């Protein structure tokens, strides 16, 4: 069996996808692996980018844009490997980074998920992990992200720690743990699915770790720039879905807050007949 599958969801980010794939192909992981791009009906040349590398990259084309969670689940269901790396198309993976991430997962007690230190194009660290999402944890995360100095964030991301979640921009998971958790919850079109996914894995005893032993460049939010209003609406919808699932007592207050701001997204049924 292949040791690792690298799943990359693409939506109209051909340039980023090309850089991401070339970083992986230029210095491929030592671990036996396959690279799979799940394309969400991109209208740009994303499919051509994969076709030019078809000897080393597999394409799963989807007929419509189904979002991040559902596209990744399609990748899970059409592959077999012990480990799966969820990787954004707007990342650049340095040589050896994936193998170090695999080593970190194998060496940490009870580890089911490991995320690396994410940095921007200038090498500045991103706060890519945190506590379980809730009203107070979100407030803390926003304060840290907006107000913390670069030195403070550098310090926070310089030490390994067990956390509640790591960013889905680069998330390594044992397939057995992912499948036991039911894969990613498809009620989330984009955003919040990584926090929810880690929570489902932790409920079954799996541990989630952040490790600075490996760095991955994350250019950040690139596909969201294609249609910013739709991206913002998708975030609010996922935010509400998360609160309805995990904090039902707070969900009406969040809905009221969004309504007052004129940002309440319309209710749409998911496959369970619940609102997203």
C-alpha cells in the first residue's frame, strides 16, 4: 500500500497550483506517495496544469464546485494509503518538509493529526492552530492574530504543542482516524471544516499536534479572492453551521448578530435536511 496520499483541492488557482505541484515534484517526499488534485470545476487552466504533469499527478475532476470538505472526501474515497496530507493549492512545500511531518506524526504518542508551522511569502509565521472554536476562543484568536506582535507569534509558533486543531491548509492525518471520524463534515462548504474535523478525531481519542520542526509556505486565501462576496458568505454560513452543531445555545445570538449587520446568509438544506 502507498504510504501517503497528498490531496490538493483546486478552484481557479492555476498559478498557485503549478507552483505547489512543482515544489512537490522538484523535491518529492522519500515516503512512497501519490499526488492527487481534486478540481472543483475550475474555469481557468488548472486541469491543464495537472495534465502537463499527468505522469506524476492524478486528477479527479468534479462537475461542479462542491467546496473544500466534499472535494477532499472525494479524494479520500478514491485513494488508499496509510496517511493522507490535506494541502492547499496556495502552498509551497520545501524539500524534506513532508517527510519531517510524517516523522513527527509517527513519533508523537497517540498522534492522529499533525500540522506544520505555516509561514507567508516573507517567512513570517501564521497562527495556524488553536483551541476549540467557541465565542471566547474565537475572541482570543482574533486578538492574538490582530494585536500580537510578530515576535509574540514567532514565539508561540516556535514550540511543539498538543492543540485542539491545526489548519487544513496543511494537515497530515492517519487514514484510519479520518475514516473513524466520518471524514470531513460536508455541511461546511469552506472554512471551519478543519476545526470540526480535528474535534471529531479528538472525541475518539486521537491527539492533534502542532510542530515547528517543519515549515510550509502558505500564500493564503488565494481562491477566496476569485469571488470575495461569495467567499465571505460561505464563511458566515460555515460559522453558523459550526455553532449550530457544537454550540447550539450560542447559535441564535450569532444569527441575530449577523442579521443586525445585514450579513445573515440564507438557509440552505444540507444532505441531512438541516440548515447550513
